C-alpha cells in the first residue's frame, strides 16, 4: 500500500535527506523545510521503501504538495 507524505505549510525545501529506494521508518527525516528562518523536518510517517521523492532542494512547496511516496511494509 502506498502512502504519500505531503507538506503541511508553505516553505522552501532546504535539504533532501532521503532518496528513492531508501528504507525508512516512521520517525526518519525525509526532507528539511525552511520557513521564517525555522528548520522543519518532515518525517516518513510509515515504515517502508521510498518509491519516489517529489521535491528537490531549493524549490518551494505549498500546503498539501506531495513530498514523497512510500510503499508501506
């Protein structure tokens, strides 16, 4: 079953810390967003394998934009 992790706010993608093919757990950081001089980690939410990363460093995401797709274990 696929799970899509989405942005919860408008922010810049400061750092991408995971890539397609990585195995992640529910507390693993996928990306770090930057908004108003604050760094906000985005967590995997479920255990599984990343199928696709939907963001790149430097881009702007809006509330609800997909960040990653994870194939849950």
